[in-house]
C-alpha cells in the first residue's frame, strides 16, 4: 500500500515543483543531483522500493530504551510524596 502511494505521490511532487518554480529554478532532477552531491547522499531510482520499505521497518521496531524528560519540580514533588 505504501509503495503504491509513493509511486503516485513522488511524480506529482516533481510536477508540482516544476509548476511552482517553472524556469525560475533548475529542474527538480538537477537540484536533486546537486543536493545529493553536496550532502554526499545516494539518490535511489525507486524510492518506494529502496528507501521507504527500510524506513517503515525502522519506524515500526521497538526501541531498545526510552528516555523520559521530567521537569525538576516534578521530581521534587515525587520525592516529597515518598
């Protein structure tokens, strides 16, 4: 399901970019290539297959640990109760 949505949304995003900026900016693919070179990241041909599936699996896995931020006054209140 995710793959089908991306296959539809990614080309629409490219088209919307081109419609919004027209000739005022380089093409979507040119900017993508330039950014990937400057940021030293790989551009995948099939985002739905190569990237999103791995991202989805990563997002669904259980964390090894969690951290809870507690304000100082909450800690003090808890200590006073005990």
